[in-house]
């Protein structure tokens, strides 16, 4: 397929009228978080689907608040993290949970959770963490899907879906949530249609570019989008070197002087990590690729704030190699030659999923073992340890694709948000 999506029938369009009936939710197989797969025989196969009949929501009835005392917060195992509230799936319209992002309103100071679900995106006001308010749901643009991904730029949410037909990218002006006190029926402002599906979406808020990955364009690599006018996204370029699963893009300010102030992309490409200079959208420049021992499925990673180290989760190594939950550490001091350092092992063998770095802490959503918080110092000296956790899925901590999908630790209040596939939205706090 050509890398220029202008050859496709897609385009930016006003959103179609919202359906009045409830959107049909998936009743078939709830797949694991890693979608797609396939490709050539040199590429690892995608992780298998979860069981055809997902387990019921956790039996825990607690919706908070519950302090973490003696190793539990109500029915949930914990250490150093308390439950402020939980919004069950049925309170947001049923379906199953998936991705998560947050939005602090710069004008009002209010804070919101944007939670992906099989049939759309739920908006929840978490300004009062113990009393969250469900504000309604933006339905999927096409069909229900277990894969939805959400990012925010300049008070707009950008939402993609995989396995949902010609969904494109929904654009929603979050300022429309101001002053709303109850559930509303929402529709997108516009829908970007230069690709049909996307598995993930990254946004560089400093430059105003979005990067959709695993689309039907750009060789399933980077589909670059200019968000200079937030409600009028425009195609900006392609990088077609490899199928990309997830990524982070930054204006680089790390120790490698050769690449200072360049826009650098760090991607998880299923069978390798890739570093790309995307400053010139018409001519992306690959810098390096890297692998590591016992590689199974290179899923997602995040840079430390000094841009020196890249922390990575492999979604299938626990299952394929019977190892504990692992966080892989790369030294990015030389972007042209990344150095793999080691894998830090956690005390569970749960499958890991999404991780994010805030200061010297790593917040990990590790499926059946919930959210785990690590703290690091001198990473080359292996100064990294778990300091807190909250298990949103009390049934077990082994490998599998139930439980915590993602975590968002960046709200100014310090409130921690976790999306759980079966348990809904968790609103947490830690000292």
C-alpha cells in the first residue's frame, strides 16, 4: 500500500448524527490488548486471544473510599495506595474497559478521566476523587471493539479504534464538559478519515503532531498528523520501516548532543525497539533499532524524564519464558547505539501492559496484578524497586489478559487513574 493516505477514500468529515439507540457491545471474544499480529514469518505472532467467555467482574463490591490498611483496601490487595472510588462498568454503560487518559481543565482546574470501552469513550469528572461523576459517553464511530486508544492535545481528545471497521480518529472538544453535572449524549466534533483503523495513537504535545500506528496506511508504521488546528487534523507524512505497536515522541533533550532539540520517536515494534528522527515529516530518519534476550512481544515503553533511559514492557515474555513480571531497561545515552542493560523482575508473574514515568517513579498497569509503582535511582546500578501497588483484579496474579489495562498518573492533584477491563475505572491515591 502506498504511504500517502490521500489515495484512500478517507477524509476529514463532520461527525455523523449520534445514534439514539444504545450502541451494541461486543459479546464475542474479548481479545487481549495487543491486536493485529500476523505479518511475515520473521515477525512474532500476536499474543493469543483471551478466553471466549471473559471472567465476570471481580466480586469486590467496594466503590470506595477505602484506605489501604493491613494489606487491603476493602476487597483489594494493596500496599501504599488507597481506593478513593471505583466507577463500575455498568455505571458507564456496560461493555468492557480498555485504554485510559486524563484531562486537567486549565481554565477551571477540574480533572477528568477519559476511559475507553468496547462501545465508546466514557467521560468521568474525578475532581472530587471520592465522588466521581459520570458525564456520559462518546459512542464508537462504527462498531464495538476491545481496542480503543485516547490522547489529548490542547483541550481536545483524539480517539482511535482497531477492529472496528472504518472508525478513523474521533476529535472531541473537551471544553464541552465544562459545567456539565450529569450524563449527556455526546457526538464527535469531527472524524479524521485518512486511515480506517489504528491500534494506538501518540501525541507530542510540544510540537502538536499526532502519530497513529498499526493503521491501514504507511506500511503500518507511523501515520503523522498535524494538530496545529485541533479540530482540523491534517495528514503530515509517513514512516513505513516497520509495523509499530506503540510509541512515545519527544523533543529530545537528553545526553546525546548530536540529536538535541530534534523530534525523536521511540517505538515498540513487536520484534524490536526503533529510534527515529521525525523532525522532517517528509523524510523521517531511522537512527537505530535494538532487541534483548528472551524477546517475545515488544509492546510499550516510556522514557525517563531526562531522556537517558527507556523502560519497556514485553507483553508475552512472562508467558513464553515462564519468567516473573519484567521491566526492560535501555540506556539511550547514544541514540544511534542504544544499549540494553537488564530486566528488572517484580514479585509477581503477571503479564505487563502499559507503563508511564513520572519523576523517579514508574507506574505500571500489569493486568492481573493491577497497578504497580516502582521507584528508581541510579538505573545502571540497578537501583529500582517496587514501592507500592493496588491490585484491581484480586482473583490472581498470573499471566493473562484480565485486569488493569492502563494507568494515568499525570493529574496535577496526584490522583491516580486505572482502567480495568472487568472492574471499570479506579480512582486511587498514594502519599
